[in-house]
């Protein structure tokens, strides 16, 4: 199935950080792009793996860009304050010595490895708040791994565009309506198949 292929194949992201803001965006040239645009009933259309994010650290703003049923939304909310527990466990990831940390988010255990050799409190998707860059993160249904880290004298972090601006509540209400509509459509299809 498409979902199985999506979970078995990596999605490539670019992460930019300039000290004041960051963005985390899907590589549009990526060959798995077709899996990100699907509105198939069998796909997990509401998954964090399909989000791009923009964070403004000074104004505590997190913007998540999500596509549902081929419509794009920009969800504005506060940066999430993860309650990380930092352990003594260390491991080398790439060229960096990393420390293990864990937290619970929406009843889900999140495990991260961060390096203080890159002293940015930043990481993939919505995850941040550790005293160093998160280079590896494991959530319940996916893993994020930094495969290449480069530094530049000047970085331009773009804001996310091309979506309807909504609050977190407006977005979750829309998702619930869509999920309920999907369930009704599946029941109608089952009825017609029998």
C-alpha cells in the first residue's frame, strides 16, 4: 500500500536555522512527493511527517503547514514547551557525540539524541527545547535522522506561504469533520458493495 511504502521510504527535509527563526520543509524534488499529496482514504493525511514548520523564537510563534484533501493550511500556535528528561546515555551519531533525552507528547513517548557541539535549541518538525541540536528523534510511528549538517555565513529562513491561515482549533475541527465525512463515505461504499 502507499502508506506502507511511505513509512518504509525516507522523506527528505531541509532544516534552516538563523538564531532567530527556523524552517523545516519537505524537499519538493524528492521522489516520494506523490505520497505527500495523496488524499486517499487509506493514507494518514494528518500525520506530522507531512508537515512543514516555521518557528519565530522571539515571538514564540510556531506555524505548521499541512495539506489535507489537497488544501493547504497554515496553523498558527505557540511553540510547544516539551518537558525533556535528559539522561546520561551518550552515543556517537555521524561526527557528533550525542546525549539521549525523552519526553511524553500527546501520550506518546518521544526519544531524541541531541549534540551540544551545535548549541542551537532546535530540531526537526515541531521538536525543540534541548541544549543542542536534535540530530535523531524517534516518535511512535517515525524516525527523524540528520543526514547532513552544513554551516553557512548567511542563512535566509523563509516564512511559510501558500495556505489558509487558521488557528489550531479551527484546523482540528476541520480534520474531525473530514475524518467523520470519510467514515460516512466508507460506510456508503461498503453498503453499495454488498
